[in-house]
């Protein structure tokens, strides 16, 4: 179980069950050729860093299954996965672990 703590707001954030909190990476502002992209042309990044994890999914026998991701993992997910919310100036995503597609090394 890991709890995210934002130093500016002193907020402790503990997701429940098999949910994780992800901080989305910033969108690219220029193309490989050096063209600057306006906000309307930027794609929503589908990568981020796991900030906090829950205890795991509750199984039929009352135990909890462990999560495959851990705090600090860089992950890939669908662009429109999760529920976006703001904590101070940071935009975070709350999603189920099964919405995460892969862990980046």
C-alpha cells in the first residue's frame, strides 16, 4: 500500500482496492521536425508515472490480490482511461489497474 503526499497541499491520497493514481506526462510541444504545436493539436499523452496504489482487488476468499504496478513505475494506458482530477496545480488520473496496458522500463 502506498500513499501519495503532495507537499504543497499536505493532502494524503490513498486509492481503494485495485485502483492506482497516475500523473500524466506532459504533451509534446514540438514535432521531430521542430514545428511548434498549438494546444488544440496536441494529443493527450498516454504515458505517466504511478503516484499511489491501492491494497489490491478483494478476492472471494477475503484475501487481497497484489498489484503488478508499484509507485514510481512509468506506465502506458489508453488516452481516455481513468478519471481526471486536480490536486493543487497537478492533474492526476484515478484508474483501475486493468486500464494500464504496460510498464515501461
